[in-house]
């Protein structure tokens, strides 16, 4: 079976300039994801899709392939990720006659996800004969504790009558943490989706689910890395 990872890393970033190559604990942010992919026993190729020569150079330095640059028309602030996936598959098929069976989408803004997480997600894929496996984290605070604000400023429950339930009875709720998407290439090419009735969850800790979107996130992730290293947490 042919399995590749695809790391999307466009050059433009409003929150943090050059976010994908910003320094995190002595390495560019994207390097942590590249190393996690290269360390997986299931992934044979690690490919970065970017519109930036600078990101391409850094990615190659840390061992990733960057066989093409992504066109600017699918690299804007609001560009969805699926067109960049289609572009990568099309380029690889036409230029290398390479057609993978599964793709692992690894976003560089999830640097706390490691090779073990990827391989554990693959264990679910194989055991369940899944179309896709997607990583999640447990939501905190719980949606039962969320409120809406009406146009005139009043508080309104987001979920009906949550106060009638003890917190201990709240059902577990999960959010997409963006760290790992393993998907059948056939499904994403034909249906343009990561989801089917054979999509399974890989649950990650809240600690590993931190997403880097701002300068303070870089500080938080750096401290988590320092703490994990000191206490031998993997």
C-alpha cells in the first residue's frame, strides 16, 4: 500500500509573520511536523505543498520533499485545503506516475502531534478497515456550559436546560484538533470529503491538541514541550 503525508504550508500569515517557519524551541514550526511524518513507520513519502520558496527551502532542509510550488490561486487566506490536495495528487500522477492509496494530512500548526500518534491512528485505520481516521481532543469547557448572547444582550443557553444535568453526567464531546487526517485517496478524489460512515476518531489529550495560531500559542506550546521533556511525557 502506498501512503504519503501532505503538509500544507502557505506563505501568507496574518497572525504570525512567516508562521509556518517561526521559531519553536529552536526549530522552525513546520520542522516538528516533518519530523513526526518522517518518523512514522507507515508513511513512505513526506511532501510539503506550499506557495513559498522560503518555506520550501526550510522543508527540504528538514527532510521533506517539495516537488512543486502550489499555485497562488489556491493559496489565499480563505482557500480551502481540498483544492491543494487535488493539485498535489494531479501533479504527482502526471509528473511521477505516483498514485497513493492513503494520504495523511498533517497541519504544521499542530507541532505536539508526534510519530507515535500517527502510527496509533493507523492502527485504528487498519483494525476498523476505515475510510478515514481523524484526530480529536475532548472539548473544554463543555458545550452544556456555553451561552449565547441575544441581540438585546441577554444570556441564553446554547444547549437546552443544561443546568438540569449534573456535570458528572455530561456526555463526552470532542472537537477536531487538526493534527491528523488519514484518508482514502479514492474517497477524497471522488467525494471531496474526509468523512464517511466509516470515519473513526483518534483521541488526543488536550495538551497535545493545542493549535498554533498566535504568538501566545507559540509560548504555550514551547512551555508544554519543556514540561514534557523534563517529565519524560511522550
